[in-house]
């Protein structure tokens, strides 16, 4: 037989159990601490003229196929590609900005309903940034090598455009591999 105190606890216990079960069944991955996806997206550079290369990079669930769509202002798909994230969920894909009128393009990366969207501004007044031209003087030389070494060592915090120019191999990391490539470009060995 129940006493008065146990009877008052019974509705609270049912309520707590119901909320717990709803939490598990409604958002199972979040309730048990797993990554529920969460595609992220970064564009480098975020402003570019038609014909320039732009790198879309970010994170997703590990080892999944993602699509990249670029949409114009009328929501027409002007570019489409598919790629796979690595075993850690990182991805990076470089595409050429399609020839469209100046304005904004929507870049969408993801899979299913798990997508990220960023705006890419197409500006014909923005000169094409050369890979390796980290100091933006239209020449790849020792000054670019020095700046890239400083970025790789963490001594300089690069702007998104500087990072884009320094990340010559487009792997979303500025390191010794990029320095070697910039040296090769400067010496006309590439």
C-alpha cells in the first residue's frame, strides 16, 4: 500500500521518465552526446570575380558523400559537384566561380537536410588572387615565402584572402608543403 508521500512522487517520476524518453527519441544523437552532423562551411575567398578559384571547406560527419551547389539569385543551380569527407569529417573542394553577373551566389554544402549555406560575392572589380601571391603584389617571390612561413608557424594571423593564397595545395592547412610549392612557383619550377 502506498503512503501519501509515495503517491505524490509517482506523477513526478512519470513526468521525468516521459521527458527523458522524449529527449532520447526526438534527438537521439544529441541526447547521447554524439555529433548529430552539423555541416560547417567556409569560403576562401568569400569575394571573387568570375573565373577565380574558391575553396569550400568545413566539417561534416566522417566519410559521407556531400554535394556542393552554387545557386544564382533566381535559385538556379549554376554549379554542382559531389565529394566525400575524410575519416575525421573534414572536407575541402575547390571550384571555379561561374560566369554570372556581379552579385551574390549561394553556396550550399551538405547531405540530406544537413546543409550549410554561405554567400559568395561575385565582383568583377576584384582581381583574381594568384595562389602563392600571399602579399598581393601580383608577383610570387621570396616575400611570399617569408609570409607563408610566418603563417605556417603561427606568427602571423592571415586574412581569409591571405590564407587562400598561402594554401597553395588547397588542403585547408598552411604548412611546409605550401612553402615548398611557393618556392617552386617563385623559381619557375612548377
